[in-house]
C-alpha cells in the first residue's frame, strides 16, 4: 500500500542586500531541516543561490541607499517588480518571506497580498526609529512580523501588528566562542565601506583619506578592507588612495579578519553589530544625498544610528553623519584611540555586554517554524 505523499511546500523568499542574503541562507537551511524537499524560489544573493534558491532575480540588482536615491533607480525597480510578480504568480507559493530592505519589499508585500499569499516579514523595519507611518502598512498587509531585537515586539504589538521576537540570527552565523580566541593587532585598522554601490562610492574615498592621515602619524599601521560580496576589487582599487597600502579580504572570512583589527572605520548597517559582537571598536559613518539627509532628520525619532549604540542606550561607537563623515574627524578619532589605548579597551568592555542582550540563538529555526505554520494554513485554505 502506497503511503500518502506529503503535499509539496513552496515558499517565496525575497532579499535585497548582502546581510539579508546571510539570514536568507540560514533560514533556507532550517526550512530544509524541518521540511525536507521544501522548494524555495525568489530573489536572493550568492549564499542563497548556493543553498538552492530557484532564483528569479539577484539581490545584487538592488543596490540603492537613502530616501531620494531610490528615485534614480525607478525603471530598474519596476523591471524587478514585474519579474517578481510574474514568477510569484506562476510559482504559487503558500507563503512569502521578505527579509529587511523595506523600501523595496513593501512593494513585494503589497503584491503578495493582492495575490492572496500570506506574508512573513523577517527582520522588522525600524519603524520605531523613523517613518512610523510604516506601522499602518505592516498592520494591514503582513501576517507575521519577525523581530530580532527585544524592544521591537512590544512596540509593534502595541500598534496592533502580529509581531514575535525570535532573537538575532547573527548569533547563529557567528562562532563567538571560537572568534573570541582570535587576538587583535594594535597596528591593524579595518575598513568596512558597506555593501551598496552608492555608500561604497561615498565612503571608501573618505576612509582612504583618513587612513592616509593616520599613516602619516603612525607609519607602522596596516589597513585591511573586508569586501562585501558584490563590491569588486576594481572598484576598491579605483576609490582607495594608491599611496596607502591596503589588504583586501573576502566576505566569507570577514569575522576573523575584523576581529584581528584594533578598530575599524565602518559604514552604518548590520556590520556595526557584527563588530560589536566581535568586540571590535568601530567608527560609524553615514552619508546620503542632501535631500535624503533633510528628510531623514524630519523622520528619525532616535538619538543614534548605530545599532550597538541603540542597544546600549549610549554612544559607545562614535558616529560621523553627513558632513561630519570627513577624513579629518575620522582620523582625529582614530589618533585618539591609537594614542590612548585605554579608551579602545573601554569600548571593548562596553560592547561585550551586547551578546547577552540579543537572546540565546535559534532565531532562524523559530522563524522557519512560523513560516511553515503559515504555509500549512494557507495550503489548507486552498483545498
């Protein structure tokens, strides 16, 4: 007698940047462990493609930053959305999972809603920090909002959103115990200019000029750049000063390479939290267009932009925003740290408190369970 075959599970996953690709791959592995043979299609990066994503669009095609920068990419975004919609309609997933990247993914969420497909939003948009009008959208169109910081769930639930806190997936991605045994070199400075093309173009020359100033004062320094997956070496060579030696390392070895640095110059984003979990001090820089900056100041409701500072409730990582993201100020902070090593140690002591504030791991396993439960309910409704 033949056993009844389990119904096929089809899920749509959508990510738009390199950090989302990391979380998407972790989620895919948990989905496969819980539901072997589960089919995942959608838009992903290199890691998700290696994990078996049936790729309709590449995350590398979406590389914009800032409120107004999106405007210059509207034709490309419309083309991406058109491809996603056609493929999603044909694939007929039982659930859609979008990861972070709200400016693009709100459009994907609305599309899924119109097709009658339930949506899990993994990595909640930071509506508690800025653009709080997004809460209404989440309440209306998202079936489950997955939060990775403990303060997010009560905020969204108080606003009527079906939110659940799962912990932070970086705790699964990073071998903190093993990395904790890696020692840092007091003469090695890290450079992390981001993953989006525009932020790399904006920040890498500034970091390079700051490095030149540091080198003039401390000739024995070395500089190391850890390359995001779709930032090519030619771009790095074009934007970095030729007279400042630079090591370039690949993304798949970034955690150990960052841990070995005395401190880093970093673009604002997920990498600052990675630095904090590694115990590596960071100067955090952020630059967007003038109009984006004006709009941002009108919409932002928090005192810091770096997530470690938000988690700790104080400015442990120095922040250099817009005009302050310049070589002289960055180099000044770096020289202060180099000349007073005890201040660097004070930063390390502060960020060492962060891991215990982010949960105990298992974030992507819990998220996978949420996704599969929603998919099963969707499948049963279709019968």
